[in-house]
């Protein structure tokens, strides 16, 4: 259990870099959904979908490759420095080349994406991409050095800068007569660009400046290992964000960008569930790779997956129960799409499960299976979107995400049993899912109209769910409380 305690403690610290910035960014959702129209917010949603997809492409899957080739922190620091320096210079060159090419061909790109009237939005998006992709290796270095506090602090400072500039441009500038309405959404991207620049600079300083090492001989095997992960990550991100693009081009609505804006705003509520997934991912990936040689026990993965599943189910039910309160985070014009949140929550739950059950092919160096799984998921995303989005608009896109992750999880578990059989406790995994469904059903049929009373009753149901889960694992709440009190003294 010491392994799990270490993972949990690092997850909590790394969570600061994921949970806190996203919670802070909810202020931006509140701000943007009240200042911009649905169509304008649709532009923001679309552009950030491109950012997510292209960022995977520009980092070349080298995040996992770095941890694989850097090895253990205490074993061979010179080799790790060589790997870090090689990746740093490689990503710096490719990021700069990407931006220059996009700048040169900005006009045809803007025409293709239907941004001819405002190509500056695309130029700022490309600049953000270039900086963030180069920053990735700096943050990987901090993770490898087990410096979660520095990692989290830089991430949070970057977000604070971003939010502060949003408030300046969108609230203060109009009062000073400095606001340019035609630039509009551009202020959001400009704020992000400056925040990304601050993050790069702080991470660069924390990593002690420009590394001296670069070696093609070092880079070649890393790229060979990472290329399947690049394809896998690209297809996986396609599953996660390309639904936004499908809505723009396939929605039967008169104003598809308006539909996209509504979908994006409500997705911000559903993405609360992803916070824990990302927090876990930041700590889990370097941790498992660094202990793979001596802790390569499938039972550990079974235990981690089970408790991860319990926690995410608990968060999912909590979000569903508190939607009557959470809906006020977005503007009233966007609340027509509140019904899509449960579907997106299920999709995010399956996304987290896939991350947990997919560790085997990385540890076994069978990364091409990751390509198989995610390409299959991307194919499912494409087929279901082409089928349902023209009929159901953003509801069809949300269903496509659920179908994609369900297929990916099933394939990964089935094939994984051949190469790295993990003894998952399927009975408790399915049982807890049925428990969550029953609790949600009870909470949804309560004959109460008063929001405060309804929230109290749903909170009691949520606590009941927690109690049942603890009983399933033979945990006595009273003993745990006494143990906590003793340790706190």
C-alpha cells in the first residue's frame, strides 16, 4: 500500500496544476458566456478544439518517450540530461518552423477554415500552439525531477495571468473606451498567448536555462518509441475534441456556431469529472514508469483502477445532483443545452477508465496497440457523428464520444488480458456502476420543487452512496474517522 500512498500524495500535489487552474477558468466561463453571444463563444470552442488536436501533433508523443528514456531519477542523471536537452532543442525547432509556415500560408488557411475576415485569430492560435508545445518538455523535466510544487505553481501563475488579462480586456477596457468590439474573441486568445509565454519563461528558469545536449543518436530511438503514441494521442484527441468540428459542419441548426457555443459551455460543467483524471495522469505516468522494473505487479493496477472507478462515479453522481446550482456558471442563453451534460459525463468517465486500463501496452512496449485502440475509437467517432449529428446536433456528437470510449475500453481490456493480465474486480466495478445508476434515479424522481430542499436530499443520497462503497470494501467509517483524528494530533 506504500506504492498507492505515494501515488495518492503526488496526485494531490499535481492536482493543484489541474484542479485549481480549471476552477479559476470557470470564472472565464461565467465571463465569456455573459459577454459573448452563442456564436462568438462557438468560435472560441472551435479554435480551442484545433489547439487540442494540433498540440498532440506538435509534441510528437515525446511526453511519454521522455519518461521512458530518462529512466529513474536516481540512476543516471547525465543520460536524463541528454534526453531532456535533445527533446528541448528538437521541439523548439519544430515549434518555430510550424509557426513560420502558418504565418506564411495564413491566407489560404484562413480561407479553408472560414476565417478570412479575421485571420489574426488563427495567427494567435498558432503562436499559442508553438509556445505550449515547446513548454511541454520543460514541464516534463519538472515532473521527472519530482518537483510537483514548482510544476503546479507555474501552471497556476500562468492561469492567473490569463484570467487577469481577460478581466482587463473584457471588463476594464470597455469602461475606458479602449475596447475594440470587432476584435472581440481576439482578446481571449491574446490573454492566453501572454499567459503561455509567462509559463514558458518561468518553466525555462526553473529548468536552469538552455540545456547543452543534443544528439540525433539519442533522438532517433525516442522518436521511434513515441511515434505510435503520437498517432494514438492524435486519434484520442480527435475523439475528445473533433465533435466540435462535426457540430460546426453537420448540425442541422440554422446557426451551427451557436449550437457549438451552447455545447462548449455545457461541456465546461461536464469537464469537472476530467479534473481527477488529469490529476491522476500527471502523477501516474512518471510514477509507474519509474517503478515498472520492481513493482510490475498487475494487482497494483487492479486496485488503482477500482478505487479510481469508485471516485469518478462518486464525482459523476455529485455533478448530476448539483446541476441545478452548477448551471448558473454559464449564461442563461446557454442553458438550453443542459440536457447534454449527463451524456458528456459518461463519456468522460469512460475516458478516465481507458487511461487506467491502457497502461499495459506502454509498459510492455507494445505502443502500436495504442494506435489500434484510438484509431478504432476515432473511426467510431466519425461513423456515429456522420450518422447522428445531422439528426440530433450536439446530442449526436455527445453520443459519439460515449460510443467511442466504450469500444476503446472494451478492446483494450480484452487484448490486454493476453499480454498483461490484470485481475480487475469486475463484480465490484459493475456493482458500483449499478449503485450509481440507482442513486441517480432516486435523486431524479424526488417529488421536490424547492431547490434548497432538493439539494439537501440529494446530498444525503450522495453520502449514502459513499457509505455503501466503503462497506463494499469493508471500511468502517468510524474507525477511519478515529484514525484521522489521531494522525491530525
